[in-house]
C-alpha cells in the first residue's frame, strides 16, 4: 500500500455478490426511494399549495421534508447505481461530496428539530405572544441559522477529514462514505484532530438535545393543566409527532456515532446506517400526516384539485 492518499477512488461495501441479489437490492432500494420521494413530495406540495398551512410550524415541516429528500438522495441512489452496474467504486470527489452533504443535511435536520421544539414551546406555553415571537422574519432567521450552522459544520468536518493522510487502503466498509469509516483508513494517530472536532460537534448537538428535552417538559406540564379534554388532545396531537421524530432521529444517530469503536461489527454498522439514513426520511411524512387533520385536509384538497382539473 502506498504511504499516502494517492488513489483517486474509494471502494464501497457491496450488498450482494450474485447478479440476482444485486438486482433484488436495486429494486428494493428503488421502491423505498420512490416511496420517500412520494411521501415528502406530497407534504411539500400540500404545504406549499394550501394557504391555511402557511404558518411557522408547517414551513419548518416543509424545510424538514426538503432535508429528508436531500439526505436520502446523497446515499441511496449511488448504492443503487453500483448494484446495477456491478461496481463498488466511488470517485474521491464523490466520496467527499457524500460526506459533506450527509453531514450538512443531518445536522440541519437536527437544528431544525430544535427550532421546531421552540416553536411548539412558544405556541403552547406562551400562546399570547406567539404572533410577535414567531413572526415571519424571526422564522426565516431561525431557519437560516439552522441551515448556516449545519453548512459550516459540514465544511469543517469534510475539509478536515479529507486532509488526513490515508494509508490503510481505500476500502470503505459502508454503503456510503461516512467520517468514521474514512478515519479507519488513516495513518497512525492523525485522525485524533477530527475526533476532537467530532466531540465538539457532539457537545453542540447535546446542547440542542437538552434544549429540546426542556422545551418538551414545559410543554407537557402546560398541556396537562389544560382543563378541557379536547384542548389537551389538540395540543398533544401537534407535539407528539414531533417528539416521535426527534426520538427516532436522536436514538439512531447516537447509536451510529457513539457506539464503542471496539464494538464495530460490519453487519451492525450496516444496519445502523440504514436505520439512520433511510428510516427518518421514510417515516417523517407518515408520522406528521397520520394524526394531523390540517395536513390531511390539505392533501385531500390537493388530490381533489388534481382530479378535478383532469376531468
Ligand atoms: C424554511 O423555513 C423558512 C422559515 O419559515 C421559510 O421562510 C423557508 O421558505 C423554508 N425553506 C424551505 C426550503 O422550505
């Protein structure tokens, strides 16, 4: 093996070695990918087209669906294409792009979930001030802060990871390029700087997590004090889906990044990666639309509009 990163491509994990299994993997991924496109596409169209849904909560939901679409598009299509063309290669710049976009979209999603927790906190605990605190300029600023911080985060990690000399070959044991797998290829202990950065990002993420937990504790105490049963149910129906999405996201992400390194079974890494890259984008639209009457009404109107115009 040469002593520096002189190669110009990486090899990703192949899901299958026989042709039949490769095609099976391709069609399964295609099915999931199309379902995610459809689900998030419907949420985006419903929110964009229905002016009843032009509120902070739904515009953040729109942001979330856009991020979900982006995050699944950075990993799954490349893996599908590799199965189809029977190859494992990804170019050096393709790998860097995958690392950049997956960190960017993953972090932006998490910061946005923090903003959404704050939105629910203000709506339920400070209802009289909701209009002034969550004005449209404030919302745009909060969304921009989430996207901007995530962008800087991703830039920092990508630049740092890809400046580390690699001398353990170019085989990435994952179906897309992720930072821990690239660090495994580094020479001696030059990866420690990136580990330090990861710890810093993790602390930032932990701060957001504490913020989300505190917001929800206040929300629940406030909701339980609402005297009427129907009022309680309405308040819960807008925050439980959000809490479900946060828990799903945090638990899969934590598991993938914070599991002890010596516990690194390739099969486990793979399952975790599928959990945190594919599951949140696939189930977010379901979780949000399941018990949400406004969103369902919006979708119904959209469907009627489409059918009506075709007649
Ligand atoms: C994200 O949310 C902000 C704030 O509500 C909104 O102005 C913006 O249009 C949204 N962007 C996308 C891409 O959904």
